[in-house]
């Protein structure tokens, strides 16, 4: 709270100046004309009375003017002190507001940086998830193709085995059955060789498949190249290998898909948390922007108030100084009137 204003009165010129010497001078000048007229009012006495009245009037007017100036001087000091106090208070408040604005600006800048970084992270996660999904779709498509090849190879082996068993059960050496069996074997060999890159075939099995593929004459394949039991054993071995390969393909697909789902889930959760953090920081940044805007508005208003107070104080000081100069001149003039 502003301390109470203590008003100090302006200097009063001495109002009682040389009254006795003035009257004595007048009496001395007229002493010869009034020596014998003690009971009558002489002209000199009238002049003296008039001068005394005039002197009294001047003294009263001087007191009134002094009282008025005292009041005005108190007003000046009170206004100047009040404005000085207001200016100092505004300066302190502006300093605090500047510090608050700077602090908020720094916090907003940091939040904006975090928000931008989180946005980049979210974008990267979305890109990674999309790329992983694209890769997974490609892997799954490859799996379906390989699975179909495996099913085809298995089916060809099963058909060839059945044909061989049927041929063995019939009369040996019949060219028609041998031809049918050989066609099944060639079809199986062709399908198996197409799938061979996915199956763990030995060099011997690959050579057998190639031999079966180029066999073209019924009877010769049985009599000179392979015995039917050897062919059956080879095809059964291939069938087991292809079934194992199919099982491995399915197991690998399951594991790959599980890993994909795990990665996608982890990235989805990371993206979710990043989005949540980003939203929270955006809300916090917006709140701080509002506070900063309010502080800036307060600072602008306080600065305007300070400028107005400074202008008013300058005007008051100027007017009061002018008034003081006039009062000083008037005091000197009145003093001369009385003397």
C-alpha cells in the first residue's frame, strides 16, 4: 500500500513588514500640524487609518493566497507521488509479465518440437506398418503358391504310387498298364522337379526324377532302367519328403505370420501411445499459448497505463513548477507592496 502523502506548505513571505516604521514615518512628517489638535481627527490620522486598513487587507489577501497555494502544492505532491508509485508498480508488473511470457514461449517452443518429433515418429510407424503389411502379403502369396506346388507334387506322387500298385497287381508285362503307369510317373516327375527347389531332395533323388522324366518306352523303364519296386520306393520317398516340406512350409508360414502380428501389434501400440502423447502435448501447448496471449495483452495494457501515468506526471510536474514560479514572483511583489 502506498504510504500516506505528507504535504509541506510552500514558503510564505513575511506579511508583517515594516508596519511600525511606516506609521512612524507618517507621524513624524505630520507632527507639526497635529500637535495641538489631540481631540480632533486630522487628515493625517485619516491617512494613517486608510494605510492601516490597506495593510490589513493586503495581509488578509496574502494569507488567502498562501492557503490556496498550500492546497495546490499539496495536490501537486500527492498527484506526483501517486503517479510515481503507479509507474513503479507498472514497471515491476511488466518485468514479471516479460519473464512469464519468455518462460511460456520457451515451453511452447519445446512442446512444438516434441509434437513435431512425435508426428514424425507416427508417420514413420505408419510407413513401417504399411511396408510390413505389403511384405507380409507378398510372403503369404508366395506361401500359397508354394503350398499349391506342394499339394500338386504330393497329389502327383500319390497318383503315381497308385498307378504303380495297380500295374503290379495286373498281369506283368502288359504294355497298356505299363504305359499308363509310366505317364503317371512322368507327370509326377515333372511336377516334383518344379517343386524340387522347395524340397530337401538329395542328388540321387534328383537324378532319379530326371531319369523318370526322360523315360519314353513302355517296358524299357521296367526292364532296363528301374525295377517297379525301386520306382515305387523312390516315389514313396519323394512323397514323404514333399509332405515334410509342406508341413515345414505351413510351420514357417505360421511362425512368420505370428512374428508379423507381433511386430504390427507393437508398432500399433507404439503409434497409439505416440498419438496420445502428441494430443496431450498439443492441448498443453494450446493452453500455454492462451496464457501467453493473456500475459501479452496484460503487458500491453500495463505498458499503456504506465505511459499514460508518465505523461500525466510530466504534465502535473510542469504545471506545478510553473505555479511555484508564479507564486514566488507574487510573494516578492506583495512583500514590496507592504514595504
